[in-house]
C-alpha cells in the first residue's frame, strides 16, 4: 500500500458547540465579517494544517538546522498554510454572511443559524479533514523532492505509480508507470498528490526509458493540484478556489486579511 493511503480524521472536538455558536453569533451581530475575521478560528485551523505539514515532512522547524534546505522548505510550507487558513475563513464568512438577509429583510437568528451551521461544519470539519490530509501528502512530496534533487546523479529517472487497485481514478491510471527524468517539466504538473486523498507515488530509478507523453491527455486533475510542492514550496497553490478573492478585497488579502503570520504570534 502506498504511503499516501492514510486518511486522518479531524478530531470531532476541534471546535465544540460553544465555539460554533460563538462564530455564528459573531457573524449575525457583525463582529465577524470579511473585513474582521475571527482570530481564534484562524489560529486553530492554521495550527491543524501546520501539524499536517510537520507530520508529512517528518520534521518540524525545531528539528532542522537554521537556514538549511529543510528549514527553508518547512518555513515556506508553514507560511503557506497560514495564508491558506485566512483565505479559507474569508470564503466561509462570505458564504455564511450571504444568508443574513432575504428579500431585503434581516433573517431571524434561529433561521439564520439553521442555514449556516451546515456550512460551518463543512468548512471546519469536512473540508478541513481533506485539507489536513492534503497537507500531509504535499509535505511528503516536498520532502521527497529535496531527496530526488540531491540523488539525481545516481537516480536520474522518476517513475509514476498508482496504488494499482480498483479505487484508482482513471485520470491517475493514465499516468501510471510514466518515466521521466527528474528535471523534466512533467513533474511540475503531475507530481502526486493529483487530487484530494490521492494515493499515488513516485519512485527513483537509476536507469529507464523516458515515456513519450506528447499525445498524453490527462483530464479531471484539478488545476489546484497541477503543481509540485517541492518546487513551488507550497501546500496549496494559488489556483485553489479559496484564493479566488473579490477584486475590491485583493489589497486586503495581500495583508493576510488582517490575520497574523506565524512569526508575528
């Protein structure tokens, strides 16, 4: 079984009932809005994803030499999940706030809560579960990539491998056994994971025949997964829907939506 198979569930009590109520009441009262995100929620989500980064990489910043290659990679990956966490909450708040009014009238609180509580659960349990797994997988890829670059003199080729069972997605099956050199642009777009909870892997080869992919058409690999975490030093690419920000909020987004970065905490 390949190393991307593990599915880790977010603890059910990451946000308890009181915290859910506090967040929903905050939006209803206006204390939480797209210009004033909730710090407590942001810190919990970013910490959870940072834990995924460290778990996948197999090390944290305290384990590696300052300014080493591992340090710089981990620092960049950690920053990325903090930026992602603020964008995630921005989208959540924007979506939930859209239910505050109906036909020009303020919706009663109980009705509002009924409509938005499932949205909260999606963002902070269901989506977060998949995002945590992705943080693990992408950070493993980043760690792998450092090794691939170091070893390319001895192992100049990489081979794509699926889990080889009936659950393999057709678009991933089309990539199975493709061989390319380490420095081939192919790995900039199709380095696993290539989807949520992807189980594919890449192995090193000391020799091999490069696969001709000029006629290869790979459909259904989402744009937000067509990147290489080790090359770009990110867990979540700029193509992720959370980063689709309204034009009037672009400048605010550049300042991480007013949320602190890890070195400011």
